[in-house]
C-alpha cells in the first residue's frame, strides 16, 4: 500500500435502480453502456420514483 493515507468511500449501489435503467435502455433500443443513455435512463428513473414518493 502507498502511504498517502487516502480513504476511498464506496459508492452506494442500488440494484433496483440499475435494473430499471438497464431495462429502460433495452426497451428504447439503446446501449446501457453509453453514458448519455445511462444518464437519460437515470433521469427518467428519478423522475418516476420522485413522483411515486410524492403521491405516497
């Protein structure tokens, strides 16, 4: 190990979000490996789930 004492925090991983985004890309015929497509999918996911929480 190098001695710069840098701590890297893991990013929380959300399986449900990942699956939803991958599915969204697939339905649109887009590649989930393209960062633009993934950003669009994540935007749609957050929009859909935010609306659900407001109704809740």
